[in-house]
C-alpha cells in the first residue's frame, strides 16, 4: 500500500492535468494547481478509526497528503491543535455553541506551519535546494524553520512593517532574509524576478501546489475533532485565503471519502476594513477581486491587497452559502481583549477579527443561536506584543502590595 | 468509578498526611505537600490502552490527577507536546538517539501551562476567588491565563527584568500585575506578606500541592510517547525545579502502576553558571542548597537563587544516578543558535541550556553514544526576542535580490 494516494495535479480553472513527479508551478492558463488523489482507493485502505489511533500530528492524514516517502516527511510535531469551547463568551453574546481552534499552538506559533511542513517536505522530495517566498512575516518564519529542519536554503522577503519577531525567527533558523519598504505584493514581484534568474523554487502562496495541502489539514482536523462532522459556521481571517481554500478542499475530499455527510459549513471570510478586497468582491457578487488601494490594518497577516487565489476563496463562499465581513481595527483590538479577559486566550489580531465578525453576524441574525460556530485563531498573540499596552506599577521592595487590587479584573 | 483516584496529601519529609478536600499549603514541618493516589485501585480501572484512545491533552491521565469533577477542569487544550528527533544535530555530536520535547507548543508558550491548568482547576474546585504568586514571568502569564479562563482573579508579582511579553500576557488576561526592582525571591516575600492579610490563595511554587501534578504530566507523556518506557537521560533546565520533581513523581507512580519497567532515566539538572545553587549542592553531595548570591543569567526562567523544593530536586538526582551541570550564558546562546540552524527549532534560552549541557556531558562521556537522550525545551523562543539579533538588509523596491545570498545558511 502506498503512503499517499496522490495521482496528479489539476487546474481548477481549465482542468488541465500535470505530473506531480515534476516540479510544477502555475497552470499554463495562469491558475494555481490543486493536488488530486484516488479517493476511491484511499477509502478502501484507510478509515477514520485508523486515523484515530495515530499520533496527534497532521501526518495522521498521510494517505491524503502529497508526501510519498517517509524519509521526506519534515516535521516539528505540527497539528491537532485544540478546539476550545468558549462558553462564557458565547453565553454573553447569545452563541451557546461557540468554539475556537487555536492554531497558535503550532511550531512557529501560527497556522503557517501547516503549509510549510507539507510544502517543504515536497520540496525536499522533489530535490529542491533553495526555495524563495514573499511573506507578511509568519509564512516566512515558518518556511525558514522547516527549510532549516530539512537542510534546505530559504530566501525570505518581507515588508519592513511585518512583525519584528518574524525577522528573528528567520535569522535564528539561518535563512536569507530581505526587507522591502512596501507591501507583500512588492516582495512578491522581487521574488518573481529573482526566481527567473536563479535556480530557486518559488513557493509564493499558491504558486506551488503543496502549501494548500498542509492548510487543508485544518479542515480534516475540524471534522475529526467534532466527531466527523463540520460545525455550522467557520469564520476564517482572509489574506491570501489559502486556509479557507484548504478547508473547502478538505470538505470536498471528506465528502467523497464518505467520512462526513453532505451538510456543508457556511464559510465566512473575515477581513479588516483597511484591506477588504474579498469582501468588496463578494458584496458585488464578483468572481474575482480588484486590488485594494492603500491597504493597512493592525492585523498585518491579512494585509493582502490582491490574492492569487481570490476566485477560489469567492467560489468557496458562494458554494457554501457563506459570506464575507469586514471589521475595523478598533473592533479587532476590542475582540482580542475580550478573548483574553473572558477566556484566557491571547490571540493574534487576525484571529481576533473572526470574533469581531461573529459578533456582527450574530447581531444581524446571519448567525443563529442554534448554530455551532467555530472561530479560527491563526496564530499566537505572543507574536504581536505591540497590540497590547502593558502598564504595571512597580511596588517598593518592602511592600506592601495593594490588597484592593488594580480593578482590572472582569 | 471516580474521575480521580486521589486519596490524600502527604509530606515527603515527615510523612504527615492532610485532607485534600481542605485548602492546604505547606506541611506543619515547612515542607511542600505531595498528592497521593490509590494506585492499586487505579491500575484496575484504567490502562495505557484506555489512555491512548483519549484526546491529546494532559487530561488523558485524569485518574492520576487531582481534579475530582469534570466541570472544574480548566483547559485551553494543553498537553501531548511533540517529541522531535534531532538526527542531524545528534549525528554531528555523536548522539545518534537525541530527542527534544517541545513545551513551547503549549498555551502561553511554556511548560508553565501544565502547572497552571491543574493548579487553577483545583483552586476552582476548592472555591478560591483570588490567587496570588511571585514569578519570573512565564508562570505568572500562565496562571493569569488559566485564572481568566476559570473566572478567578490573579495577582501576579514579577521582577522588572522578566521577559516583557509576560507583562502583556498578564495584562490581556486581566490579572493584577505588579513589578519589583529585584529577584523572584523579593516578589515571593511581598506575596507572602499580602496573603497573610488578604483572603488570597498563595500559589507560589510548591506552596500549594497541585502545580506539581500538572508538571508531572511531562513525565507521563514522555513515557507514553516512547512506548511506555523512559529514555536513558533526561536533561531539564532547573529553576524552582518543579518539573524535575514532577518527572520523578511520574516515574514513581508509573512504576507502581506497572505501566513502565524498573529501569530509571538518569535525571540531569541544568543551570546557568550565573545561578547554579543546585549544581553546587550536588557537587558537594548536600541534601539542600545554599542561596546563590548576585544571581544573573540570560535564561531568566532559571534565575532562582534558592528553590523551596531543592531537597526534592537533589533527591531525584541522587536516586536516579543523575547529575547537575552548569553552563555559561555564551554556550546557552550558541546552543540556541545551533538548534535553530540545524533543526529549525526556536527554543527559549532555558531549553537551549539543556543542549549546551548535553554537549558537555557527551564530551566527558557521562552521556554515552548508546544513550537515548531527551532535552526538555520548556518554552518558545518567541517569548525571548532579545536573545536574537536580527539584521536584515532592505532591498530597493525595484530590486534586484542578491542571487548569491547572504551566506548565513548552514
């Protein structure tokens, strides 16, 4: 029995197919390629019960992942992040079935580890020596870490405004890091120019087919952790949108495998008001988005003015009867604070945006009290210290501590 | 069948017993109290196979934990952190069976989450409303988070020099945070004074019996993840030493349960040369340590000049034929960098100290090439940005990227 039931790569736009044994990037028509599997054969060889007995990493779904040989699996122990019920918060806002999947508990502290683990594994399997990518920070840090783990060289280009900790992650894992005084789209242009001249493997979002396979494991885990069914609503902070595309791909594959029923979760794309190209396109019922001018949000990971996979994100929203919501930075920071004080979670601003959006959707009755609602927190707040202002008093060495407290507790 | 097989609290020094249904702190003789279980009865009711089928959190060992009612379990999804093989690093240093358990992948980014999860759960179960603790930062952040999750108030006192991110964690989770211009021992004195006057529950290291029960789950997991046997050597960065005491307690309990054999891992206490009271006591074959003067190390979490449980740490070293090793900060930072570049791991300096110590012990042949060696990384490097100097060049918006690279890759 093979480790992986991958058969070929396919263009979701023009249906052209490609050999996964060769290095592939975009389809000739310009669209991203998706990995396809022999799901009929896979379902005869592996069951949810088999999966349940495996170690709690994303590699428990190895038959539905593209890595063909065990020795190419590059792992730092990623996957099976917890889903925590938010009972107190949910009760307060009329959402008694509210949950959060905490992707901050992955190596490098964000969900980017999933795409990097599978992407770097496949790069290694294909004999790559140097890979390159533009990033808003966290993807670069993740690919740098997994490249070091695999013994590959990583070239990372990120905006100067990207979270500072991600520079340090690139440094300590020995990658070649460059900064640009611009946006991720500027970084992408520089990478695109360089890979044309050097023997580098371009792992920009969706420009190679395997990152999305790592991201889709979020969908597999969500289904497994809820007893092989999806919740009613999944809110996802959308920059490049690969995670949302991945969750939709997981849904399609799991339905074909017969591991979940035919009911679909409504997928919600959450963006910041300062950069909301998907929201605007969804409101106008467009199939693709227009680039967003003068993009800026505190949730830097979703500061993406134009996503290559925008049409796949919009397809996923339309096909699941989902929606797209933009929230202002002020509500993002308020949501982050509420998650901290009410549930003890220190989430990244991108993750907090999903809670801000859920509050709005509950108020407009788009989310109903009977819905099972899942927030996707894509990373640890630890990576965003600048989003929290800490001002603690210093007490004298001989005391006393003020017994009445500071009055900050809720 | 009860959820927990806890029977009583016992003093490891004078054997006095106490009722766990009441709030308890130290024994009348001044020593910390340990939780005891009816292990004979437990072994008839639960097996490793039962455990294997449960969700990957530390609560999979619930029969051997002190929480008696499900509704008091305060969880953010903590536990079952990965153990990653370090093949490249091990081969380079003549340690072909080298592993690292990555406690950075816990809520709040450090192993402190284990003690806080179980400690706060029991505090809730005992009806506590306000708890207080001194901390070098990470424990305070963890107890603040779990207190928020439980709806309790936390009073946290930490040195001004503690990692800045831990202040922000305390802030966003709504705790009462105070700073002192001194060491953790100064913070402890202030907390001690205050709890005498206010109705606060003192959760200082080992002053309540339940934090150690959370920490011991590291030992349970290590055994389970290695197929219910311990590796030959476990290196642990030692500040207060509760994790090491907990691992030793896990060993004793698992042997009594018959879940592991009688072979014992050699436990190694790793400290920094700038604060090494346990190492000095071990070298002098003392049963307790003397306070360390002018303590300072970049590995701030182990900057503990005198630990309340020092005699338990030293007992564990003597009983397992372990040892204690001090390493200078320069070797700690070099070890951190090597783990990053060679294996893609960004560990905290305390965790890096274990690798620095392993190199020394391999050179002195105390660790043999046939030994299975486990490093315990107690936290994420993400919480220590100041330990990494990142200096990346900015490239012009019109490029080009230097194709030859920066020469930083190993």
